[in-house]
């Protein structure tokens, strides 16, 4: 220890002693060097997990061989704030090729589809820098296998994306996070004049015509399908053979005519065409899809996302004149139609649920039960750690009840219980959302008031055309 550390007292001195005695940085670096494979070794067997398709194109082979002479393939995983106000380094790893300042690249957002222009930008890299903790140093070029930060890319990507020089490249696979964002926080500007700045800040942080009639039916998903969509096991961008494996029990005709997933093209709702012999249907397909995305993004209750619903288009009556079946007529009509079908099903609110694992001594398990009963928790498994007096208690806890849970738990167990929470699933909130005496109706009213919406759900009659 140096003289500066020796002069410290109390907790600061203890930290200095532990830092010199058990140096985490050196230990972790040594373990990484010994146990983790090099990029050349790892990418050889991980290529199919990193790259969407096909497995034998120039980009895939460059990734597989970690080839510095191959086309540039880089995945941006996050945005790191810079010292410049409002700017970010695009932080990611180079899997193939070499990245350097001035290189003109293709910047592809996560929803980019090969061959289309949406979510694609052709821009030069302003600067490439190696990311080494707090220090940033310019360097001439950075080959594959390294982690790098790019300057000038943040304005085209929100959080993640693929950067390449290969014209026919597909996206790198999007990372799946074990901890999902499940808490929504409302933010408002105290001064209305600052609202544009607030919107920009949040972006940074997140980085009807009566002659046209749609006939649809809404029905719930089979058990487990919504969860598979959330995990990415099933999506609109997968090959038909993969989708067929998940939908083997579905009607073959319906499976072949799935129009889209929603909201945002990847959500846990499906729009299916089950019509027969309808004229001009392909002319309005994209307008109906737009109405579907709108309705599932801002649905009946609180204008929140819809979940686990399949909409079937059964019949369509259209005006023969093309000018009368444009997007201006079809999109609002589809939106109203979908709203009405959801209302007839008496929708319910859903709440996110944490899977909580609590480690504690056997004698304080009773205190855990008391806390979980107050928090609407549900214990489903207890097990003892072999050879120790410690117990593992696993339970489900509503996310809304998780605020203050750790402090409450430790105060009732003498600080001997250690919880770990991870998002697990969605669960229907008990109670009728349309009964004013129930808890869900109060949640709906409070949310509508906060959003500036009508504090009553629209009546079904409002969606009927009275000719």
C-alpha cells in the first residue's frame, strides 16, 4: 500500500486493503485469458448464432474465420455517452474485416430486411477508437476480434445495429437480454416550452369510408405461443420451415397467410388472412397491416400494448374505385374494426411478474412467507443447499409490488435473506377492468388521467357506422 492509502480511515481504509489483497481486475483478466477462447476459435463454432443467414455467403465466412481481409462485419451492442453533450460512442465488436476512420459503411438497424431501403444508411465513419475503460485513444485501424467505439454513428442507431461493407449482408442476430425492461415511468416537462427537449432526451435515452367494410374475428393465442414470440423463437423474419415447426397444430391455410406480427412487426399478436376470393385484397393489405400495428400498439385499455391475440380477416367489401380504398380510408377503418373486436372480448389488464430466488437460513423462512403474502407473492418451490444450512426459496412476485421489497424483506429477516429478481412472464391482473369497484378499473382510470385520455373506456356503439 502507498502512503496515501495508509492515511485513510474506516471504510475507505478497508476498501484499500481489500483492493490490494483481492485484486478483482487482475484475477478477472487472468481467468478470461485462461478460460475463454480467442475470437478466432470462438467465432468458428458461434457463427450460426451470430449471423442470421445464409451460412455460406461472404459475410458469414468472414465471421467464421475471423478474417481481417474479409468484408467488415460489426455488431453495435450499446451507446456510450461521450464528453460532448448529446453525443454517443457506438460501442461494439468487429467480427470480420478492418474498421478505420473515413470508411464508408452500411448502417443497418435491427429491423432491416436485406434488399430493402428501410432502416439502411450509407455513411462514412468519422472516427474509430479502441475502448479501454475510461481512456479513449485514436488509432489508425482496428482489425476483427477487437472491441471498438465509433464516432458519428449514434444519430442513425437507437441502441443496437449492424455495420458492414458487404452489399448483400444480412443483420447480425440481436442480443437477447435476460433482464427485460418491465417498469414504465411517466415523465413530463415542468415548463411546456421544454417539451421538444424532453422528447429529444427520451429518444436519446431509449436510444373511414362506409363503402369499405372489414369483417374480422379476434381469438386468444394457444398457450405458450406469446412467450415464444417474446423470446424470439418465432418471428415474421424466420424461414417458413422454422415457423411451420411451431405452428404444426395450426390450420395449414392460416399458417401460410399470416400477414404480420404486431406491434412493431415483432410483437405477440398475429394478423391472418382467411378470406376466399376477395377482389383487390392485395391492394389494401399494407393499409390493414398499418391499422393492425396501430391498434395493437395503443389498444382499448389505457392505450397500452395488446398481447396474445390473433385477428382473422374473414371478408372484405371494397369500393371499385381505387381512390376510395386508399390508406386514408382503410387504415382508420381497420383500426376501428380491431378496437371493436377487442371490446367484445372484454379485455383484461396484464401485469409483469418477476421470478424471485431468495437465499436464506432455514430459521427465517417464516419471515419470508409473511413479506410475500403482503406483496401478493406466490412461493412455488423450496430446496436446501446440499451440505449447508441455507435454503433456496423460489417465488413469483408482481413487478408493481417489487418496489421496496428488498428493504422490507431484510427488515423482517434481520438482513439474512438475499433476493435476486428476473422478469419471467405476464399474468392477468385479477378483477374486471370494466367494473368500477375493482382494482384493475382504478389502474385504468389513473393511467388514462395521467395520459390525458378519457377516463372511461369507449362504448362499443361508438364503433358502429349509423348509415
